[in-house]
C-alpha cells in the first residue's frame, strides 16, 4: 500500500533546520571575519613597532587623510545649511501663499453652501412639504387612492384576475 501522507515539494516548506543552519553559518563567518581583522591589526602594530620610519610615514599619511576628510565634511555641512535655508525660503515664499489661497477658497465654499442652503434648499423643501400636504388633502377629500405599480410595470389589479 502507498503512503497517503502528503509530501511537500522541495523548497515550498522550509524545514526548522534551515534557519538554524543559516544562523550558525552567519555566526561562523562573523567570528572568522573578526579574527581576520584582529590578526591584521596585530600584524600592523608589530610591523609599525619594528620599523619606526614606516610608522612615521603612516602617521603623516593618516593625518593628511583625516584633514582632507574633515575639510570635505565641513564644506558639505556648509552646503547643507545653505540648502536648508533655501528650502525654508521656498516654503515661506511659495507654499504659504498657496495654503492661504486654499484656506480662502475653503471659506468661500463654506459661505456659498450656507447661502444656498438658506436661500434655495430650505424654500424648496418647504414648498415640497406644502405641495405634499395639499396633495394628501386633495386625495382625502376626493377619496381617490393611487395604485401601486408592481415590479414588472403592471398594476396590482391586473394580476388579480390572472391567477
């Protein structure tokens, strides 16, 4: 008899051992990298102690590189500050008038809607209410009833005799 338990296709369901294996592999790589950096540092210190002339040259080159990096960072900060000032000026001079205009437009729309509500909508509603009241009064006085049409467009009285 064949085994009826479903077997997952390869790569569709990760086994619990895969993430654990990745963590162990990462840890090993990190430890090896740290040991390699430490060995390079020890070798550099040993070499600099054994050869003072090379040490003085490396020191001078390092000081020059740090000075250049500091100069580049300082210039970059000055440029950044100037750009932030430019952005602030843009926001103050360009964006603020747009926001003020949008606010004025919103206030105008509010005023227009309240005017229309009071001048047009309320009178139309009151006229419609009076007309409905008059229509109901006329129906009551005349005794006539309006027929309710069915969903198919026929009168309800037409269907009574067809059953």
